[in-house]
């Protein structure tokens, strides 16, 4: 019997798990994929939003501003990358200034600090590559960029350090409420988990999980966004996150640096029926390429190294759905978490954990039993050679470079494999240490990473996957493994 079963190991579910780990509850997270951070949390703009976009008085606005304020200290405690670079919402006509003023007033009503409008002369000083058409921009210095993978993994690892159990490859197939008011969670791995409380943090599938428990149905609309990622050679083209004036479909195509030194351009916004529709399209990527030029001049699109698509869990009211479900006591929704969900996740974690703790009457652990810090894997790209030498002196594996593009060593990959919730696939290694994320997109390092996974986890070559069951990289034919 668990006290809480959390459905979904994205940033929201992992943030809730970490906050509940402060209590005496027995907590389990079930995830349909093979790792944390496999859904919306892995494919997004990785922006720490300031909080001026959501409607004043909304839960989305409240949690966005609270999450932004919490993010910087959380990054220090859990050792993931974040940078407070600020954002600019650019208008390209005099008429657009009215829209900037609306955002300014909304942001002030939401409690966003230090917002102001900058005009052409100052804007060009801030961003020399701004579009010739740019007239003015809303400047939000409290905005930033974050390693979305690193944030999610850090939250989950810290939760696991504090006793939270994680079950992967375990999609929820059914929910039953028993006569004594507890819940049975039926998973695709054949398990029946008994729990006093269920938290629904299932992303684009959160309506499916909710509708298993409640007669009051909700509908989540997968909103697809396509992106272009440029090489680190283009990473300094802008130094702030550059937004277009938002529309009812979202914040438009942005141009932004990333914490890994790349340049990110996108996304599109198209509502789709398929919650697995993460394919990119020629039309979508052409739209990204053309729209980015409206705000930023001469984006070096020849430096594109990959493209990808992500899905946001949109609902028609454009509002987070968080709270105990009226006709399903013990079932707590953490649903419709679309942008700015990544920014909001620290605050979402606190809010949902508070609802659960009050319902179950949970007490906090003694302070001495709570581990509030987590040390990440040392990242060496850009570090002086003396730092490499220091690490290699204690561990020779730091002297064996596996990923040349991102300067990732054998020691870092071994750490990724053997940490709490360690990596079991190429993508899981990539999310933790960036191996395969560089210019060649794993063309050089993938075979070497596969060999390390085989060696360290006792896998046969044909058992190594890109991203879990069904994505095996080798097949056995006639006693030989072939790609």
C-alpha cells in the first residue's frame, strides 16, 4: 500500500514527488516511458518565463511568477543549469506598442518585477541582430533559460534520494476506487498498486487518466510545436530570449540562446488529435524559418543541426487544472500543464503536495532525514584543461573523451548510468550528459555509448535501445548483430 501514486515523471510529477518526499508518505511514481522527461518536458522552449503573458488572477499567472522566483535557488540546490538572460517581446509596428503596454500592465498586475518598454535605439544596443522592422519591445529581466532535461532529472533524482519509488515502462491501464476509499492503479507491466491517493500528472494523457476516475470529463488537446536547433557556432546570435507579440495560439516563434550554447528557433502551434504526433513537417519548419526573421535578422539557418517537435497539453480554457476532483476523493489533478508549466513546476509541486498532505494528514520528516541538495554530474565543455586534469588524476575515465562535439567523457557517461534512476538508453544518457547532442548528433559517439551501456548493465548488443522498448538499434540475424 502506497500513500500516493503519481502518474507521470515529467517536471510536474517529479516536482510533486520531491515535495511529497519531505513528508512521511510512501510515494511511487509510475511512468509509461523508459525514463523521466520523455514527454512534454523534454521537447519545449526551455524558457523560465517572467509571468506577464497569463491572464491576471489566473492560476497560471500565480504559479508562473512563484515558479520563476523559486527556480534560481532550486538550481543551486539541485545543481542544474539556468541563466537569467531576460526576454524581449518585440513588436514590428507602431500599432503593436499598444499590445506591449497591455502585456506590461498585465505583468505588473501579476507581480512581475522590473518590466519596462524599450524603444528602437536601446533595443539595437541590447540586440544588434534585431530585425530592421523592430520598433519596440517589452523587457523582462527576470526571465531566463534552463536545462529542461537537467531540471526534470534533478527533481526526480532528489525525490529518489529521499525514498520515492519510480516504476518505468508502466502505463496506467485502469483505476478502481475501492469500498474503503482507496485506489487501485492498474499498470501495463501487470502490477496492481494500492494507494490512498492518486496524482494525475500525465501530460497530454492527463484527460485519459482523469476520465478513468471521474464522471466529469475533461479534454486535453495536444498542441504541436516544431523547432529548429542551431549549432553552438550560432549560439551568440542573440543574448536574450526574443519573442513575437503573442496570439491566442501562444507566444509565437521565438529565437533564444540555450544553456548548452546553441540557438533555438520555434515553435509552431497546431492542434492535433494524436498525442504521439511528434513528427516534424516541411511546412512547419518552413514556417519557423520564415517567422523568426520577423524579429531577428540574419538567423544563420545554415547552422541547423537538428529539428524536433513537442506537444503541449492544451485545454480550451487555457488554464492549469489543479485540485482534488469533486466526485473522486483522493484523486488530484495536475493536468493541462502547458506553457508556462516548466517555469511553474517548483510552485506546482508545492501546491499539489500541499493538497495531498492536507487530505492524507501527512507530517513532515525530521529535518535531519530530508536531503534538500543533489550534486550533478560535472560538465566539462568550456572548462579549462586544468579542471580536466584534476578530475582525470582521480579517475582516468575523465581522460577518455567519448563525445567529441560536446566533450563528454567516459566518466560522465558511467555516472549517468549508475546514478539514482540511471540511464538505460542512448537518449537517457544524452539527457543527462549531452552525449549525442552536438553537431554530429551522435554519429561518432553512439557506438561507444552503446558499448558502455552493454558493459555496465550486462546488456546484449540487441538489447540496447535509443529510447526504450521498440527502439532497438541492432537486430540479430543468423547469429550476428546488424544495425
